[in-house]
C-alpha cells in the first residue's frame, strides 16, 4: 500500500483528534515500519489494518466505520492533490465509471508498483451504476467512503448500497449507486 495513504490517514487523525492520538496509535501498534511513512514508500497493508483497529478501540467506532470515515477524508485530499481526476466530470457516475480506464491507469503511471483494487463497472440503466470491488486487502469500507465522498462532491442525490459478493471480505463487495 502506498505511503501516501498512511500519511493521509495519520494527518486526518491528527486534524480530527490530536497529534497525541497519532503518537499513541503508532506506539500501540507493532508496525514493521515503526510508523515512519513517506508518501512515495510502499508498506504492508496490515499496518493500516493495525492503525484502524487501534483507532477503533480508542474511539468506540467499529473498524468499518473508521475506514469509511477515512475514505471520505481521503477523497477530499486526493481531489485537492489531483484535481484533473475530478474536474471535467459532470457527475459522480461519470467520475466513478472511469476508475479503471482513467484513474487507475494514471495512478499506475505515477506509482508503477501500486497494488490497486479492481473494479468491474456496469450501467444496467441510465439511473444505476454498479461497481464490483475486489482486492486482497479487503478494504471495502474504505472504498465505500471514497464513493460516498465522490457522490457528495457532485451534489448528492445518489443512494449508495454495499453488499458482499460472498461470505467473506475477501470476496469483495458490490456497490450499487442509484440516482434519486
């Protein structure tokens, strides 16, 4: 997992709670990196899982809720850093439909070693967008937060539903977005 994701997570925790909580999280987790992340480095995704679980324990929020919260914050940071991925889209459907063909292609140019999730995208009708998410890192809730923030960025009016594609997180999730 790219270090930029870790640095954004810790910065969001610091802005939302405190620098002391960031220190507490890093110290309480047995992180192979020691919690010293660079935005261009690559780190084991299990370090993110450890940090999320530690934040969950301290805030009383379930880990999926923490990941979803982080996804919403991460979208704002990414949109600010990479406005070309957001600008020029008329709506959330347009942007999200380009995850694989546009956004992930560009991310791979910037970070050739990035391990990205895979989205199978379909449009059953003009009111519906379906995103099937698969990733060995099982961060469906993070993807959910990113999708929610994208919808909000374009004015809302879209219902987002996430259902598992199988009995475990490893099977992925289906996000069905319906215009309201």
